[in-house]
C-alpha cells in the first residue's frame, strides 16, 4: 500500500509516531475497504498505543523527555512556514 499523510510535514518540526496496523483489506478510502482482523483493529491497536503512552510517561515522563532531548528537527516552525509559503507562492 502507498499513501501520504501530513505526518511527514509535522515530523520536520517535532518528534512524531504514525503507527500502521495491517488489519485491513481493499483500497484505502475505497468502496472495498474493510477491517479484516477486528480484534487487532479495535483491541490490540488501542493496547499498543496505550502502552506506548505508558512507556513515554513512566518515571515522571523520562521516555518522553529522552525523545524530546534527542530529536533534531529539520526546520524551526518559522523556517517551515517560510518554506511552505515559498512553495505555495510558486504555484500561483
């Protein structure tokens, strides 16, 4: 499967995670899209996300602090906005 999200843009500025759980069949946003493994889609996915939050917040948020401290953004917010403005100006 291929697709795009805004997560790549966000990741230029702040640390992100965009989990993907392969429990579907069909074309994304298509008429044949369906959940193929309901337990994974509804239960296991929520459990994995909850445990990720626990890991990040455990010990007074040490995991989250480590992620923030070690993240090297590509752009500052202002640099990113300037880049996006320059791209959209070229599309006029």
